[in-house]
């Protein structure tokens, strides 16, 4: 056994006795037959005695007769498909030192949006295929045999044979091209040391625009033919981001060029391939006439995120997928830094709390996971590209930066990049550099946040002149976990002038009020307020005692708090209410304090909490539901009336975003005047697509309004939306329509929208728009539909992120133990690792809602409070 190829099976990682130094790859894609052939010559360093070479290969046909290592012919060649490895055995031990491994292989240009795949596009009226790669996390092995792990860095020299009329791009610039009739051969410069998951190839028909950084690096945006005007915004953000990062990391951009390209079929949002960044079209293209303000923001943030990876991820790469968060959390955090510097008027750091909120929500589940996850098989990697790696990761980096101070933090990062350039690093390596530069106990502090899952809630209560604090792990199901953290506590009292900072290392602590009071307030103590976690820089929640909570409500009404603190208070109260640590009644009273708020960033959180309350009350208190909706509508209406439906000259970017947010919120809450106005404007727009009455920013609200009025017996609105979908060429407009189709209260229309996903009119990457829009009334029909079509869905959307969308969207909205049991039973014999985590998390959400409903039903004064608040608003 010890000397058979099978000894390498079932291992998380490849053996270390041989490593690649340089790949010479030749690939020839056939875009008509959707196949490709290739030849690899890999310089390999053998460092320990072995008679085997073991590397990754999956879904490839390796020509066994072609395999050579130096002049040795292998005696056995075994491909273990479930391990995705190729084991090449020789009749003697290999010489220690360098040798070349050569082989030929063929494969399929698949339609799964991973590996080497095909994407459909239309050029001059005809439908064509382009060939594209997507290798992260472990799919380079689907294009060529390789050591497909981030730590096996090597140099890559590519040669492509492609149709003469097409553009062929890769990571590096072209050295030369030779044309022979219908086929041309394109030779690329050799790359610096890099990981396999960052190799990229795109072959198709494109136009481009270009510009240069201050250092003279050429930057291009490639689009479909005729669409380059939509690449201008991304090009500008790209050039400015590269200049900014070069200074921030104190290291020049490492490659001779940077291309960014929009791909019609693309599973993720974008992929940071070294020097050739790929995007789905909605994340790269911006059209002044067709795109909304939120599309513009999404493009800026996505471009800044991917370009940050050129340093943090590509130049310095995580040692193994356990440290994925170093890539993703960091790129997410620094993208906000870049965009804030380019567009200060967007108030970007306050919007960053959207990331923190989604991290906090996911991490309050018992089925969450630590930031650093053990990975034992390639199939487990995809599932950790989630809100923990990205949003919690970015948030704990913001917490650390805020604790250490921006300058010290930046200096340490620059040292880290220099130290590990062209190599790999682990989480501990970053802590070590930060600790050395700052003299602070970074490793001890941060280990509590990355190696254990979850986060604390800090209970704060006033006892005489002392503020007493106690930490406990926060879980949405209301239980207390056993976790303990080193928590950077920040606090202020009555004003932001005097702030106290310290590390809470024990379960409890207390401090004297005098320690952080600016000056004893002159008007007695009635207006004193104490706020912990200033500007929400810490990844934790705070539960105040009644006296402190009342003080904060007064401070909100008196406009004493920062935007971030107003967001933090409403998000914490909502979470505590779900976890049954405070009543829904008290949450509604708190929301009432926001009735004259006019800031987009605050209202986006208030609106999302309102919609969640409205949904839960449908199931919890059906008799009160209309009154609760009325109360929530009253809360959003003043700001919405002030903004109206029409753009005003010179209004801010954030007001444009706010208009869209509030109109959508009011439609979802069932506000009749807003729905009627949306329908009226829609009809005018349907007859005249150029009308100024329905610009891109308010279209989604109008589309949702139309769908609220649609039923099988009155379906003209649904058909009109389909017509708009079919007639527009703009992906952003298509996604607005798709996100509305399933929101009808009529179950049969919801079913029709779900089945529309199965047609070839909807790209597989876009299914989540339809899934994300399903109305409450459509829950049961969607679940029945998923059960009926499960085999087809799993086959068509088999990657972890895509299949997880189906489960999250369809299972999470339920709110009863019975439903959770029914779902569990259905999946009992159908479980797969790719969606196991998504299913467990969704079931946990269902059970959390069921418990919350029970608790709401037992609140004695909820009905009275709703009436009282309604009278107060009248």
C-alpha cells in the first residue's frame, strides 16, 4: 500500500516532495465544438526521495502516452477523479533537483462558469461563444494539470492558438503573434511568481478603451463591441485606485499592464486574476442613462476591491484557504478606503456598516464558522466565500485599525507587503508584523476574533457612579454561547469630546463615570447619555439597561449622535429583539425616535428593520399587521414626500439613493398612494422608454408596484415587464426586472416567474435576482417548486454559491418548527457538502423566527403601544 498510488488519496493537500517552478503552457480552444486541447511542460523541483509525482487534474483527458519526466516514461498513471489528483509513478526514485514534466491533454469548454468555460454573447446580431477562465478556488486543474494550491507559486509562460479574428488576453502582455490562415498563435511574456488560481485567459470579440497610471502602467477596459462608453467610469476608478494603492502599500503595481473585462456569464461579482480582472457586466459597466446611483457605487467598490487584491492576495498570497479572509476581508476593507478618497460625498465609511451588519447577522447563528476555517477537501473551499470571510473579516480589520490608529496601521501593512512579496503568508504573519510595528498585543487580541466563531454582546448598566460591563456570546436564538473575547471598548458620555478606550479582557469590568465625562453637564443629569462602541468600530453588540437606553432615545431625538451611532443603536435593538432579549414593543418605540431622520445611510438600516418587522408580524400578529404596517409607513413617509418621485437639480448622490430606497420600502409595506403612482408612471414609461418620469433610480420601485397589482386574471403588468426584459440589452435593467417578477401576491404568477429561470432567456448567473424577490405569499409554492425540480436545479446550478442561493432564498423565509422539520426531512437523503452549510444556516433562521413569533405573541402591551404610537403620529 505504502508504495501504491492510492496512498495519496483522501489528503487535504498535495505532498510536498516536488514543487513546480515554471509552467510552459500551450492551449488551443475550439469555440465551435466547445473543447480545448493543451500541452504542458513544467519545470519541477524534486526535493525529497520519491518515485511519484502527484498533481491536480479534474475533468481532463490526459494523454498517458505523452507523459515524460526528463527522459523517464512512467510505469503507472492513475487519475483519482473524486480526489482530483493525477498520480504519475516511475520505476525508480527521481533524482533530487530540477526536471521537466511534459504531457498533452484535452478538455471541455463547460457551461458551469468555472475552470475553462464558454460564455454566450451576441455580436452584430449573431450569437457566439467566448472562452473564459475562472480558477478560484480550485479550478485551474480543470484547464491544465497543475499543483493547484496557493502556496505552490510558479512562473507561467502561456501560448494560445485561437481564431485569427478574435482577441486573446492573458495575465501578461503579448510578446508576438504569428498568423497562419484562420488560426493565430499568441505568445505572452512570462509572469512573475504567482498562484495557479490567478492565471486567466479570455478569448472573444471585444472593444477597449485605455488610459495610464501616473507610473505609466497601461490600464484597459474591454467590453462587448460597441459598449466602450460604458467602461469609462470603471477605467477612471481603476487608474486612480492603482495610484492610491501604490502609495498606501508603498509598493509599485507589480505587473506591466492591467486589463479589466466584462463577461456576460459570470458566477461571482468579479475575479482579481493577476493583470486580467474579470467582472460580471453589472459590476464593471456604467451607463449614464441606464444605470442607477447604486449601480455606480457597486462598480466603484468592486473595481477598488479587485485592484486591492493585486497587492493583497496576488503579490502576497494566503498560504492556504484557511486564510482566505486575509484576501477578502482586507480587499473589502481597503476598497472603502479607496472609494472614500475618490468620492468623499458618498459617505462611504458610514455605508461600510452594511458590511458589518451582514457579518453580525450571519455570525449570530450557531451554524456560523470562525474566520479561520480548517479546510480538508477542495469541495469545502467554495462555501467559505461568505459574509464571514468578507464582511466580518473587513469589520475586524476596521476594528484593529481604529484601535491601533490609521498611521501605525498603514506603516505596518506596507512592511508586511514588502516582507512577503511574491510569496505566501498566514494570518499569524500579519499579526506578527503589526505587533512589531505597534508594540500592542495584536496577536492575543485578534486571535479571539479570528479563531473562534461568534462575537459578544456587552451588557451595560449604571450602578451609582459606576458603569458595569459584562460580556457574553451573542446568538440570535437567544441562548448564550461560551465564547470570551478581548474587546476594544470605546465609550463617551454626553459628548464626543472625551472618549475612553480600553480592552475588556475579563467577563466583567466597571469604570467610574468621571473617567469619560467631558465636563459634568450643567443642566443636571436628565440629558446625560452614554454610548459604547463609538461609530460601531467594534464587532460586537451592546445591550443597555432601561435608564441608559432611555438616555440614548433622547439623544437621538435631540440630534446629538453621529450617523454611525444612530445606525448601531437601531441594528443592535433589532438583533436583541429577534433574540428575545428585548421586546418588539420597545423596538417600535425606539424606531419612532427616527421619524424625522433624513440621512440615506441611517434610513437604509431603519427601512430594512421596518421590512423585517412587517414580515414577521404577518405570521406573528396577523390582526395587528395592518396597524404595524401603517406605523412603519408613517415613519418613512415624511422623508419620501420631501424627495418625491422626480430628481431635483443639484441634489446629492445620497438623496438619489434615498429616493429609490424609500419608494421601494413603501411599496413593499403596501402603501397604496406609492403603489398607484408607481403603476401610473410605469404605464407612461412602457409606452415611451425615454420618458423622464421613470429614470433608472426609481424603476425598481415602479416595477415592484406593478407586480403588487398583478394576478393570473390581471396579468398585463407581468407581461409588460417581460417585454421590457426582452427588449433591453442592459444587464442592470434586466436585473431590475428579474428582481421584481416573483414579488406578486399571486402564487401562480410566482410559479411562472420561477419557471422563467429554466428558460434560456435567463442566464444561470442571474437566477438569484428572481429567488431574492419571492413574495411572502409565494413561500409555499416556491418550496414545492424547489422539491419538484431539485435534481434539475442541482445539476444546473451545481457550484456552491449558486446552489446555496436557492436554499437560502426559499427556506429562510419560513417561520415554523413544522416547516423546518419538513425541509430537514426532504434533504435528509439529498445532502451534499456544497450546500450543507447554507441549509443548516437557513433551518436555524426558520427556528429563530418561530421562537421570536412565540415571544411577540406573549407581549402584553404590544397592541396598546402600536395604537398609542399611531395616535402620536397622527
